[in-house]
């Protein structure tokens, strides 16, 4: 039994080898183009993030800071306008009741309570869209993207998918 190939088999193998090398070359080109496309897409995504997402994140963070500032302002206002006067009044009433209001130590204690006053914090100015408006903006963006994708799918040129109507094939005979 001989292991040599016939000429016909050698030609077919040679032909298959050339086709495989050509296919490998095409695949390398496709891979290189895909790599270039992925690099460009990453650059665009980074630019989009820097132009759109980062400023938006800063605005959202600023709103959080403003809300925190409003909360601190409410707390200091409540402490200064409600708690401290009540404590001072209570001490004064107790001192008057005990008839020790004239004692210098009692006067110093009441003055010490007044020193616990917190500095006033002004509430932040309100600006920017609310949470509901952001949700509506997101829904609108998704709707526009969906419509654009549907239009692209409808209008793209894809000749391989064309199937002639049965009327057209009958009239050509």
C-alpha cells in the first residue's frame, strides 16, 4: 500500500491550501479593522464621558451638597431658634424660682449656654431639573434611540436579503 497522493488529490489539496491562506489573510484584515474600530469607539466613549457624563455627575454631586447644606441649615436654625432659647429660659426660670438669679455663677452658666449658638448656614439656591425630569429625559432618550435604530434597520442597504416578488419573476418569463 502506497502513501503517495494522486495528482488530482495534490491539486485539490494545493487549491484548498491557497483558499485557506487567502481566507486567513482576509481574517487578519478583518481583525485589524475590528481592532481599529474598537480603538476609535473607545476614544469616542471617553470623549463622550468627558464632555457629557462628567459634567452631569458634577451637577448631581453639587445638588447633593446643596441638599446637605439645606439640612445643616435647618438643624442650625432649629438649634439656635428653638433649643437654646428653651434651655436658657429653663435655666432662668429655675434660677428665679430658686432666687439665685443674682448669683454671678448662675449668670455665667446662662452666658455659657448662649455661647453654644451654632453659626448660621444659608440654604443653597435651588436650580436644575428634578428627579422626575431626569427620568423623563431618560425615557425620551431611549425613545429617540429606538426610533433611530428602527429607521436605520429599515433604510440600510442589504442586497443579500432581497427576494423578488412572485409577480416580478412571472412577468420576466
